[in-house]
C-alpha cells in the first residue's frame, strides 16, 4: 500500500531545515523540496545552509529504495510528501529540486494530476533539475534494473520525456532550470537535451546551463557554497518567479 504522510513518524515527516534553526526567524515564502535517496543516513540536507541564509526553507524528502519499493511506490511517496508540504506552507512558493535520480523524480512530479491528491491547483512555482534521468528505457536494459524491476508500463508512465504532454496544465510563468556538468557522461547530456527539446513547445521558461569543469558529483558540491555559480543560477530562477 502507498505510504502516506500520516503513516510515518513525525520526525521523518518534519525533517525540515528552517532559518530559525540557526538565526532569528526570517520572512520566508519559499520552500525547496529536495529529493534525496538516503535522507537520514547521508544527511541530504547538506545544501540547506546556503539557502537558509536567504530565508528559504529546505525540505529533504526521503523515500523507500528498490528493491523494497517499486518505481510506482517511490513516485507516490514523493507526491504525498509534496502534498504535505503544500498544506503545511499554503502561502509559500514551492520549488521542486533534484539531482540525478532525484531530478527524475522531480520531473515526474511536474507531470502529476494533482487533483487526484486533493490539491486545488498545481503546487509548484518552479523546478530545478540537475543532471537528471528523463528516459527510463535505457535503464531497463542495464544491471540497475535488477533492483528496480521496471515494468514496461512504468517506463512509459515515469519517463518524463514521454509524459511532457501532461505538463500543459503548468501555471503561467512557470520556470524549469536544467543544469549539468561540462564533464557529465554523454548519456546524461543526451537525455537532458532531449527533455529540453520536448519542453520547448510549451508556454514556460526553460533554461539550460552547462557548468564548466563540473561532473556528475561535483555539481552537487556547488550547492554547499553560497557563492557558487550553480546556487546563483538557482536563486536567480527563484527570485524571478512571480510571488503568490
């Protein structure tokens, strides 16, 4: 069965990083939901501090891993987490951000019919997708699928490249920031280029940035520094998004 926000512990549900933990309460109207594979074990809130300094709350969203969980369950858990955040911060702008598999899950959230989850409208103001996986077809043919056990239906349903048509309900002025390291592998670059190509016909702002000298892993290290090129791109994208 789907694990909902009421069936997990309060500590896990409220694993939020807020400016109030380090300084006086700042006027904040942004929440960044970061999809991280091993929340409690690897402290996936590593990038919280630079954003807290700008009054931004960071929520690190955890989920069960394969083979314990199917892709359908994993995406469902992330959707439930975003419903919880939307209800907890009803007057805040909510941005979804992810790296690698997290970017894949974030892109899946964009193609969600949120009316099925009791939300009256689209919950996000923007998306930040870093070195993501947007087509699961190649994954199904690799050893990674020994754990994921992707079905053909899941490949179609949860490949963001194949579900772009479902993004037609995105709000006006919605922005998608795509970023990748210059030294990233060809397959990640190919998938990002293809995803951007699919997004271009839509009425949204989509920017693509290649960070010189960075690879798949060093890209996330940039998020630990307030003055990094990547964080400046992210903050600019968030600041340019219309206020609620």
